[in-house]
C-alpha cells in the first residue's frame, strides 16, 4: 500500500516532522461510525519532493463503531505528543463543517504539500 487519497471521505490530516523525516496521518470516513486511519513514516534520503529515494513505511487500520470526535481527538493528542518529543513542525487540518472544496483549498496551502502536474 502506498499513497493517501484526498477525497470527500477525508475527515482530517496530520503532519509532524521527526528526526530525518516526517510522519503523515489521514482519517477517512468509510461508513456510519467506521473510519480508516492511514499513516506513514518518511525517512529522507535526499531533498527531492518527487521521485525521491526516501524510505516510506505505510500502515492502515479500520476503526468500527467509533465516535469521530473521539478518534480525531486521540490522533491529535498522539501527534502533538510526537511533536513535543521530536520538537518537530506540526500541522493539523480537520474537515469539520468545511465543504470538500474548502478543505482541499486549505490542504493545498499547507507547507508540506507539494503538487506535481502531470500532462494528460
């Protein structure tokens, strides 16, 4: 598994730098009270955003019969704890009542997001 979808089901995204890399997590709503958490650790090998030799380790899990606010609160606390222990840069973006277009516009303004245009 590699990659993270940015789509209508996205609830939130979290990012924190760690020594020689970063951690990125995203939460998606799969169904009523069911969520998928996807996260990855990236360890830098070079300074390229695309086509990099960086090492990436991906993980995911499904949370069933879960309360969205409880889950986002727990993820936020875990990422904030990681930030404190690593003194890393931290970003959190929760969808809340934003439309997908509003959420996406805010997401693409985050400093860790890089966009690569591919010719069609």
